[in-house]
């Protein structure tokens, strides 16, 4: 089966969010694997959509409540929208690099599903920093800033996959995505990210 052009963007949205994406349940496992390699190109699109939803929620809530309350509501909606996918990664990163002294130990800690002290503190501080920055952001910049940062953040997830070797012990879908991502996907992701980033720039 030749993948249709619209399948990789939908796979990117399905992978990075908890939004129900119709039409993908009929795909075979091999088609999903092949599609996910191409879906990496569309990660900034999924990020831009997440940023757009968060911005709309923040702007709407800002009309009813103080800015800090509106920011917290927007962060709650975003975490629900993404399944706290990125917050989990922040906690894993802080635990691994805070508690590990060797590459093997860091990798072992980051694979552990439990959150330790470094992860808890890092996650609280990261969310607190985001809340403080969004509270201080001028109103007219909320929409372009949230859309641009969300798209840019997902673009940043592409370049290590394209430029760095796969870490040891990575298997399953993650392994196929990493080994299949190269300069072509990075260039495509860069083009996809531009429309989301340029208005803010």
C-alpha cells in the first residue's frame, strides 16, 4: 500500500496529542511504521495546532479572570491535549541528568516510569517558569508567541533524531523513527515550522 499524502500529518497529530484522529485505525502496522518516519516532518504542524488551542483558551479565559488564572487554565488544557507527553519528558530528563553519573545510569533512570526528587522539582520549576513568562507576556503577543513556541519546540525534537545516532537500548516505534529520520525530514520539518514561527519573528 502506498501511503496517501494526508496520512503522515495525521500520524504526527495522533503521536503528539490525545486528539482522536479518524481513518488511521485501518492502517497495517507496517504502514504505521513507514508513515511515522514521514510524520516526523509534520511534528511542527502538530505543535502549532496545540499552541493555537492553548492560545485561544488563554485569550478567552483572560477576558474572565486574572491573567495568572487564565494561564493556569491554558496549561491544564494543553497538558490534557498532549497527555502531558512533554512534561513527562522534562521530569525524565531532570531525574536522569540529576541522579545519574554515567551514560548507562542516566539511561536507566530515564527509562524508569517513576518520578524522583529531581524530576519533581524540575517539572514544578519548568511549569512555574512557563506560567510566569505567559503572565508577563503582552496581550497582543500571546497568540503568535504560543503558536511559534509550540511549533518550534516540536521542530527541536526532530533535529537530534536527524543528526545524532540512536541511543542504545531504544526499541520499538521510537527506534524506527530515530533510524529513519535524516536531513530530508529535518529540511521538511523546517519548512513546515516556518509559517508558525515567522509571524512571531
